[in-house]
């Protein structure tokens, strides 16, 4: 196209460029973003910003736990010994496996393998549900032992552990009451983590349905990538919770 033609038809060049951009636009592209890449970067930045607020939230819980553990160490040690290491370790292995399949799901989306993406998302969901199932078993045991903070909380197992067949050092009644602080933080921290798991599993069902429809098979993978960041964050939080709650100062009982 020569300069005379451009001068005669000033909008011809702009129309051609717009047509070229329109040709590569995906249906999911929002009009207020100049390019799909800009939209993808904005979404990723938003997810990292959200995860930063989550880090600050869980960081406050971790700080409170470490502070109270320093103040009431005998009570926290005795209460921690009531948690099941095999169940906690099983949940750790389950979450690591779910994170692995989620990473494979992101890869499958990027290489446009629809069927593999659906399979990996389903496997991630199954492992997430297995984690919640084990957590339900743990919570049920705490309710049965009256180790849920509140009016029905029972400290007799910590004051006279030998009567329950436990090889723990007996705690004074006032220190035994501080085990309630441990279990309050235990339910607060693991409960918030479980809530994040439930939200993630709901999103996994939604993403699996969309993946089955082929929405992520044409190069639009931002939702899968951003959800992968969220799911890995949930996994990492548990990798901190497991040693803090289950393993520190642990000894055979």
C-alpha cells in the first residue's frame, strides 16, 4: 500500500490492523483489555495479590499459635500428642498428590489436551475430597473426646492421663485448661484451611465442566493457571500446619 493510497483512504490501514487483531481474539477476551496477553497478566497479578492477603491472614494465625505455644508449652505439647500422626501424614501425602495432578492439569491446558485436562482435574478433585474425608474423621474424634473448645471441653485426660492409658506427664488443672487454647487454634487453622479446600473443590467442579466443553482447548488457559496458584497455596499452608500442629515436641505415647 503506497502513501497516496493511505492518504486517500486514511482509515484503510487502521481497519486492516483492527481486523488482524480481531482475528486472533478469543471469545473470552474482555473489551477493556487491549490484548489477551494484557488480560492474562492482569488476572495473574490479581491472583497473586489475593494470595498475598491470604498469606497475611494465615501468618497471623501462625504467629498466634507460636506465641501461645511459648507461653503454655506443657499444655500445647500434651494436646499436640492427642493428634494422629498417621492421619496427618496421610493427608500430607494426599495434598502433595493433588498438587502434582493440578500441575499436570495446567500443563495439559497449555498443550491443549482436553481429555488429559479433564482427567487431571477429576483426580485433583478426588484427592481433595479424600483430604476432607480424613479431616472429618479427625474432627469426629475430637468431638467424641470432648476436645472441642467450649462449655463441654474436658481436661480430665490431661490431668490424669494414666487413667486413659496415656504415657503423658500429668498437668496441673490450671495448665490443663490451657489445652483448650491449643484446640481452639487447631480448629481455627485447620478449619480455615478446610474451608479453602471446599471452595477449591467447588471451583474444580466448575472448571472440569468448562474443560469438558472444550473452553480451555483453544489457548485460553488463564483460569486453570490462576486456580493452580490457589491450589498450590492451599497445599503449602498444610505443609506448615502439619509440623506445627502434629510434630513439634512430639514423643511416643
